[in-house]
C-alpha cells in the first residue's frame, strides 16, 4: 500500500492505495465518485475522462499514485457551489447532446479542456478534438453543437469578466 | 487531388420549432428530464451499487471455440487472498437450469441445451467456465489466473456454408447437423401473392446477387453489470438490461425462484441497441451464487468480456433475386438466407431473421414474393437482436438489388423506385408478404430529400469529376425504405410462435397534491421516455409537464410490462399512457359531476379543468379532484376512492415508418478512402411527440448504419478467437469519422394507435447502410466496380478499383458455385445460381 494525498473536486483526501490502482478505480471505489465511469479496458472510449491539474486525462490510464499531490476534477465537481451548471453541462442539456448519458461525463470533461485550449473551435476542430471519446447513441452531431454553444457561452462569460467593472450587477 | 468544393463549415441549421409554449405538449421540443442526473454524474448505473458485505464476481471464460472440459482445478484460486468461493459448471449443474429461447420459428426448430456456465463442453470462445467470488474486484480478477482448466480440443466450424456441408464438424455433437431451422414463406403457397416459380420462369429480366451482412457487435457504452441482493427467500436483481420484466419471468422459469420472490430493477442503463434485449447467463449465475452464499454479489464486465460474450448481431448471407419486365416493373422478389446463430439460440435469436422475413420487398409493389431462411450453428458467440433486427438486413438487400436492377435496365435508380413503390392513395396497402402497410407518401419524402441534399448540384459535380477523371470521385446513393415497427400485435406474435405478447402497460396515479405519477412498462435506456411520456400525460390530463414523474424499470413499481426494443415504446407504451390518462379523466369526470352538482354530460374538459357548460365560474381542475379523492369526504355513492387507472394497449397492426435517405460520398480512387460528403434524410415516423428526441434518434441510427457500411465487423480467426475483441480492433466511429446529418420529416399519423406514432428508434439504422453502399458503387461503377463487401474499408475499396467487379471478394469467399453477380436476361431462365438453387 502506498499513501497518497489528492484534492478531488475541492476536497482533500489522504488514502492508502495499492500501487497498481488506477485513478478511476480510486475515484469510484474508494471515494464513491461514481459519476466517472469505465467504458473499456484499452483507453479508447474516454468515458472515464477527468481533469488532472486542469488537463483532461483518461483516468483509466493514470495510476492513483500519479495523482499524489495533485488536483482532480470530475463531472461531480464542475457545477457551481450554488448548484448552477457549468456552461458545458448546460449546453449538453440544451442541445440534446446525450441520450443514454454514459459517455457524457467523459465527453463533457474532454470538451471543457478542448474549449480551454481553443475558445472558438470550428465544427471540424470539435470533431477532431473529441475523437478520443466514443458515443454510441447520438451520432455526435448534437455533441458538436453543444460544445460550440458552450464555447460561445464561455467566451461571453470570459469577456464579461474581463470588461465589466467590479461591482457591476450580474 | 481535388479539394472538396462545398464542405459546410457549420452544422446544418436546426429545422426544429422554437421552444416557445404551444398550446400542446405533443410536438414541443422539450429538453429532457433525464439529463439532470446524467450531466452531473448523479447516476444509478448498476455498477455504482454498493451493498454491505457485497462480493465481487469474476468469470473465467473459455479460450477455446470448441472443447471438452476434462477437468478444472480451482484449488489454488480458492486459497488466494480475498477469495470467498469458486464455482464451476459442475458445482452448479443441478440448479442452473437452461437458458431460454422464446421464439420457436418452426415446429421442428433445433434448440440445443444452453447452460449458463459450461458443464462438459464449451462451444464458443467466451463461454463461462468458472466463477470467482471475492471481497474485491481486483482479488476476483487476480484469482482467475489461478484456475487451471484442462481442455480437450474438438473440431471447430465457423463458416455457415461449410457448417451446412456434408461431413462438417458439428457444433453440438449429439445433433445430426448444424441446421437449427428452415423457415419458408411463399406468396403463392400462402395465397397472398403470385406464384413465385412461374413469375421467375416468365420474367423478362432476373438479377441475382449475393450479399453479406457482416457480424456486428451492439457495443453499448455501458458494459453490462448485475447486482443481486438476497433477503431470506427473496431476491432483488439490478441489471443493465433493456428488459427487466422479461428478465424477471425468464429467470424465475430458469432458476426455479418463484416469480413473486424476485424483483428486477433496471436503473440507469447506458445504451442497449438490442444488445441488452437478453436474459444473460451472468444474471442466472449472480442469482445462484448469491443464493448459495447468502451474500449480495456484483458482476461487472470488462469491455473485452462484453465484446466476446455479449450477443452479436446480423451475420447473414443473402441470395436475392429480383424479376422484372424490361420497363422496370417488378414482378417478383425472392430471398434465401443463411443466418449464423452462433453456438446457441439465445432469447430471440431465431426470430431475428424472421422479423425481416416479410420485408424483402421494401416499399415496392412486388406481385410474387418468397423468403427462405436457414439458421445455422457455428462455434461463435450467439447472435440476437441488434438495432433493426432483421429489417436492416431486408432493407439492405432490396435497396441494393434495386440499384443492380437499375444498372441492368439502364434506368435511373430513383426512377425505378418511383415506378414501383406504393403510392399515397393506395394506402392501406396489403403486400404480397401479407402485411398491411398503414400510411405514407414516398413521393413527397423523396422530393424533400432531393431538395435537402441539393441533389441536382451533386449530380452536376459528379459529372464534372467523371469528365475530369478526378482521382476523387463522387457517388450518390438512395435508400427509399420502409420498415415495420410497434412490436407487436399479440395475435400476430402468436401465429409466429413467439412465446410472449406484444401489448404494453401503463398506470397513472393522481397524488393528493395534484402531482402525477406515470408508471410505464417500457424500459428506456437513452430514449427519453421520462420526457416524452410526461408530454403525453400532460396533454391528456391537462396538467403541467413539470408535475408529471415517469417511473419505470422496476418490477416492484411497474408490475406489468414488456420493455423496450423494436421501436415499440412510444407506439405501444405511449398508447397505453394515453389510454390510462383517458380512464383517469373519465373517473375524474364522475367526481367533478358529483362535486359541481351537474350532469356528467354537461361537463366539458379542457386544459385540465372540468367546467359546466353555460355556467361560468363553475369549474374544478383535475388536480383539485385528486385532492378531493384523497380526502373523499364528499364522494359519489358507490364509486371507489380512486381516480387512478391502469391500461394496456395491444396494437392491431404493426406501424410502418418510411423515408428517403440520400448519401453522397467522395471516394479517393488512389487510396480507397471513403468520405461522406453529405447525408440527408426525410423520415416519416408518424406523429412526433418530441422533435428533439426524434432528431437525436435519427442521428444515432444513421451513424450506426453508416458504421456498418464503412467501419464495423466482428472478425474471428481460424481457431474461433474473436480478433476484434477490444475497442482497439472493433472500430466504433468517433466524431471525426462521421458527417453532419441533414434531417427532416413528413408526418402521416399512424392510424393504428392513439398517439399516431410509428416508431423512430431503428429507422436511421435500417435506412442508412444501403444508401452508403449504393453511393460508393455509384461513384465507382464507371471504373468497373460492381460490389464491395461491408465494411467498405479502404483496402476493399482499393482492391475493387484495381481488380474490377467486387475486388475478388466472391472468389475468395468460395461462393461462386451458387451465388454471385449473375444477371439473367433471357426470358424463362431460372438458374440454379439463383436464390432457390439446390446448394445443400
């Protein structure tokens, strides 16, 4: 057993893990973060995607010990404290970017990272950018719409933050 | 290399109406109620379940396609850390019963015993041979390595045609052959159409082809999982299934656990596509182990387990002949199929080809019709339902052969179709296969689809590229399909020897505060029933959409149901909701009359309120009546204190969605690469309850059909190992592999149900595959290419271009003896190469 300290969705955890434990199994089985799911054994499907220090990773191909001293954000940690949804969550809902919803946590986490890197992605760039996340239900079209809609929303929010004087009404 | 001229930079504009408040819920693009938990990770996937003392099961699976089990040494595994128990097939032989097949398609159908865990022999790679129960998932997995199985290899048969040959190895050595059943429908014999032999003997043109429907894997995103909690002599089973009600009944019959002692729950289920229309060995095994150990157990499969042991789909060899006159009027179609059942018959395996048996005539008027199908055993994973289940196979064959006939006749493929399809004023139309097609307008759907994709411009560009000998050629393919949905009239299922019925059930509970619970017997796993059923109930009851909660997927809550598959849920289950709502309104009307001191006949009901005609202000809402029911202080004499209602709906006919799908592809003749340039569809799925959900279903279905044409195939090596056993090898398309879809609808209400819906779950998947293949061939026919086997990989496309014809595929398949790209144009010839050839 190896001891690790990890900050997950804003909470600090210190736990003993087997060195072979995958991050996704640590999240699901030790922390109960079952919002993050496992869809394959070969890191193809991306259903387990989380953020490690702000970068999207497939948590099935990261060992829990590699997360020691780092911050993990899962699908359960991206909404605001007041419960209001992240723009990407909102856009997936608005654009019908999910059907069964199993790929959705990973898809949303991958898409947030994509938009951080490229705030205004074209359809083609979105399609290439989420290539590592498989969905069997939607045919991807509404996922692409959702990512572009969220990107616009996030740009607007960033713009508002940058230009509005402090104390401006929300 | 020519650069694409007009690849759109943005996704097509939505053609959906705005989400403003129309008077009715039906037709409104409501955002889904289901999403809230799914986008936040607050889900109840079966694998999320944790129960006190729960043990984790891991299953050792056969690496042999056919072998006798000489011995199994579990000693080391039993001693491994964390292991609580190990079971083999022999340990469970007395209690495991046999897995069921509920569709007896012919009276003499051969149905081999199918134990959930192998006892003496294994018949395919992936069959369960031992179970580890351990304190953790990891400990159970580790112990699998310690089980030592001594196998005696037996001869393997994998190819359907070889399996039927004289002297072939037997999949089941106590049987006489590898044939499970031979089902024939003949319009002449049935009296539903013309004499088939005479039609073909007298035909001016006969075109014969052999098509292969490759083996596919449903590949739902959520791996299957089962949790069982034993409590005394009762058991609760959670399973990632499409069919909790069927699972309950069949498990009771299989294990002997009385049905009333077994509760089955399908919580959030991550996709199915027919792959979870099954009663799986692992459900039986989890029950048996939980019963033996008296402990809760969980089994959750790995993806490689899923691809190897979950049932597969398609896997059909099709010999299809079409007869016509020189003007292009169809006179007959006959199809002869071999369908690989794999090693065993699963829940509805033999019924899958039969579900397409009456659809090989497609949307066309075909005077003579014959269908002939042989189910074949091989040492492979069993096949069963996969999205479309029999109808994609039929649609592919007819839509492909229409193009082949058009080439033979020198006709435009669309003109040939128009000439033969059923006209709007001919509905209801009884086909020579004996089906009554309900409604539609194939001309309008086609005209709209042509407009949608910009057909004339595409044809002009195709011409330019041909003339310029552009290395990238353009092709356009059609699929003017129809399908049968709405499973199913119970009486029809009875005539087909299906064990169950086809009705669906709904209950509506009016809660004291006026809120509404709709309990449905359908079991959604991505289709959005919670949203759409809320819309149906809100309209019929006149209550707010938000005040309705839809409950499903738990046999203790939804007592009666037949679950979700075959595009049946809205058509049959939605209709049951409507029927239940009408009963509630009828009961509430009696209460309203009593409380308003009026005659029932003087009450009008609209927007959820009963009002006395001609007496302004005298009204009661149905939600107020719900509270009056709760208190029952002032209640009509002789009426029970409830306005709740149960209802079922059993359709009298199937429903027949139809549409026109047009695909334009670019084919790089130097690399064999195929790119979808444009894809457009106009679908008629009847009345649309939620256009957003309908659009999503079409997108997803089209994607899966495209994927059959271009990407997916389950491949076995010569020893019977699945070589596409992970997502590295089994190619599911990513967003980068698929185009944007242009979609639209015509609406002809289905006359057979009160919703007017026809079903949409499978339409896209049924329609799209032949449209893609026809498009690729349309691009390459000038280069001498006549056919390309699916999936049309760059290598296959390139070979076809290099070698002409079908790229040598038939020669390598060794099947020219009774099939192949033959065209008979002499009147009176019915060749042994055709579908009725005596090949066995």
